[in-house]
C-alpha cells in the first residue's frame, strides 16, 4: 500500500470513529487532530456535504445582520472595537433606525434579524427589549449577539421574544483565552453559554482559526466544546489582524483550515446551522481569488458552502455606521438591502441550493 492510500484509509477510519457516539473525548480529540492535518481532506468534505444534504437539506438561510452599536467595554486583543483604542467613531443606532432597517430587510425577504453590537454594560434593557419585541411583531426571528450578559438579562430578552443567541467562545484553550481577554475568563464565557442554552435560546458559539498560540489540538478542543455546549449554531472564522491592535503583525488564519473545522462541525453536530463567515469572504477576497465576472461571489460562496455550511450572514447596517463597526479590516461595499439580497439569492440558486 502506498503512502497516499495509507493516509486515506487512516482518514476513513478516523471519520468512522468520530461518527461513533459517546466516544471518549481523548480518542475523539486525537482523531480530529489527525483529520485536520490530513493530506487529502476530500473524503471529509464529501461526507460533511452529504450529512448537510441529508439533515438540513439544500436550503441556505440568509440572515440579515444589523450592527447597531460599536460601543464596547471589553479589551479583546484581536478586536478593533477594543475600548482602549483611540479614534473609534462611536455610534449607537436609534430604535427607529434599527426598526426601519429591520423592516426593509424583512420586506426584502429576510426571515431572521441578527442584532449585533459591542458589549455595553450600560445598554438600556427596556430599550433593547422594546426593539426585540417590535422586530418579533414584524414576523422575524431575532438573534442576539451582544456579548456576555447576566442570567437575568438573558431571561428578560428571551421573554421579549429573542429566540437565538450567538456568543463565540473564541478559543477553548483557557490560557490563550486569558491572554486575549483581559476582561474575562473562558469559564465565565462558557457559563454564559450554558445559561443561554438553559433559557431555551437556540445556542450559537464558535471560534477563530489562526489565533496566536493555537494548535490543531486547540481546534479539536474547540470542536468538542461546541458539541458539549449543545450548540445548534457555530460561527467559525479565520482571525484577521487589525492594524490598530496588539496583534497587528500576526498572520491571518488559514481559510482551508477554517473550512476543515466547519466540515468537522457538520459531522459532529449534523443538524447545526453553520454560517460561512464574513471573515472567510474577506480572506479569500484578499487572497486574490476575486474574479472580475459576475460569478465571483458565487465561486467564493461555493468554496465556502461545499464544506457543510448552510447559512450566510449579510450586513444590512446603514452605510453611515458600517465603517465604524470595524471588528477587523474589510473592504465594505455600499449597502443596498434589496439588491444585495437578490444577488445573494441568485448566487445561491446558481450553486443548486435554495435561498431562504
Ligand atoms: N460583542 C459581541 C459580538 C462580537 S463581534 C460578542 O462579544 O459576542 C463578533 C465576532 O467577531 C467575535 O465573536 C469574534 O469571533 C469575531 N472577531 C473579532 N475580531 C476579529 C478579528 N480580528 N478577526 C476575526 N474575527 C474577529
């Protein structure tokens, strides 16, 4: 047997093993590491795509994301909204601006509105609750992504009608977590995620690929943690260095490794909603894969969707605020809620998938 065959049959064995239920986490971790490092990942992508087709079908959910405020009290080392940064042009959209944007998005066909912001401990709870209720009344599902909250706050927003919550654990390695987050611990983050789940939210977590100090073992632990937390959504994206942060000179995360992690998540949590992250689009764009013809977006989407993903997030944040929400540097096109949605639908259809 030549080397390639040995590798392939070992990959197949790992795959079979990770699909087995109640597997010892130590063995699972070793198998995940081997798969992440595989020379030929094709069989894993194929399996992930098949599982995606069989469990969540061919639909691609397009979610509208409104980045309603960049005010943040935290100091996450990778993030452009770190409160120690100078020169952030702070904004908070008014309730009316948020609701008008949501209404336009719903009218354009979006069924889920993701409300995202920095973590602002002074956020007015009644105001936020009111915004959630009004969007729910418009007939949309509300997903929150506003950082770590107390159990009482989470409970209140749940009662106001928010159904899903996104809070990435960022990294499952407690030491890397502590280094990157002077304001919190991994335990607090996972504690918050457990509350989110207990309160009946559809729970979303996720992590970055390419963080300083991260190894394939860390990524395997990230994948196992997603499963342990009972996540039904997982956002996995490459780290992108922001020039105004301490991590400015670090390398960006690998798009290939990101897609491998998405594929393995699909296998570990077959019915999960897995977005192709906007950060992935950023890396692939700057990686020179942009082609001038109309299908460029679809090509990128295909790269990203073929790994088991079934969700895409589209910014509908008004242009006047979009640039100030700079978590990582990205080339931003002007927002046209209706046109952007139509284009995405066409691109998804061109891939033989069903936009919803
Ligand atoms: N304040 C909210 C929303 C955070 S922003 C919260 O804490 O949950 C959404 C995500 O952007 C973060 O969870 C993080 O994974 C990602 N992010 C931040 N900076 C990044 C960077 N430099 N590169 C890639 N992703 C980044």
